[in-house]
């Protein structure tokens, strides 16, 4: 009666297919009438678990024992040999082992996710560095293009040849400035002199080049003019 209730719960409550055949294991396997009686009471076909039966196509060239009792004794060993960790029940891979394996897989997934994240960050940094490198290459190419426009191209040899030329120009400019210094002074005085003063003459003596650089030559500037207007004012 308990077996019938178990089968009913399996079909009605768990919504599984109806059981059509039962297999009996243990010491009663060798007694066929008892197996047939159990099947008749349950209304199901009954059979024994005999994985080494001569008609099994998976045996190939293996010669199993002729006695059913001897073959049945190998059933636990065959079950252990054919056990798969993905199926239950499994006497060599218990629920504790499955929980341990699930924990290891969870840790491995976390490590793999962290590894993927690190790879993504490194890839982003690599792409960013590549972009910066391309920008710098473009800037260098632009600078090379601008430098190539200069004719002649500047190098140390050309600078050494151009230095004396610019020194001569600088010397000529200084000589011109000394030559027209007097005219510049006269113009500056005329611009600064009030309108009621008429300049008559300007005498300037800035001295020559002193032989002794420590000895200063006196510089003299004489200005003659007439002041117009009322004397009292």
C-alpha cells in the first residue's frame, strides 16, 4: 500500500508520467516468482536489475557469468563504474561533493568575471594610449610639415654662417644710431620746448672715445634761445 501511495504522489502531485515497470534489486533478485508476485500486486511489469545479462549489446566481447546470482553481485560495481556526476543517486559522488563542486564553480565564476573585468580595463587603457599615440604622431607630422616650409632648413652649420652677418648688421645699426643721435636730440628738444621759446642754436660736445675706459669724458650741451612774451608775466 505504501508503494502505491508513493507512485500516486509521484504521478499526481509531481506531475510525472505514470510508472510502467519496476526493477527489483537485492537478495531477492534471484527468486523470479517473488518478483512476478510484486509486479502483479502493483499492476506493473517486474524485472530484475541485471546489467550483465548476455543479451546486453554493450558487453561486446565480455563474457559474463552464467548464473544470475553471480551477475547480480556485480551490479553495485557496474553502477559505480557507470556513475556520472550529473546524475543522482551516485554513491561515489554524494550531495556534499556536489555542494563542494558548486562552491568551487561559484568561486571560479567570480575569478573569471574579475579576470574579464581586468582584461576590459587593460584593453580600455591600451586603446586610450593608442589614441594618445595617434594624436602625438599627428602633431609631430604637422610640426615636420611646418619645419619643411622653412627654406633653407635651419641647422648648426647655417647658424654659424649667419651669425657674423647678423653681428655686422647689429654693428651698422649701432653706428647709424650714434650718427643720428644729435638729430634725435634736436627733434626731442624742439618737441619739448614751449611755443613762446625760440631756439637759436644748439652746441653739443659728447667727447671722443677715451683712451682709458675708467676715465669719463665730460659731455656738454649748450642751448641758446629767446623767450617771447610779456616780461612781467
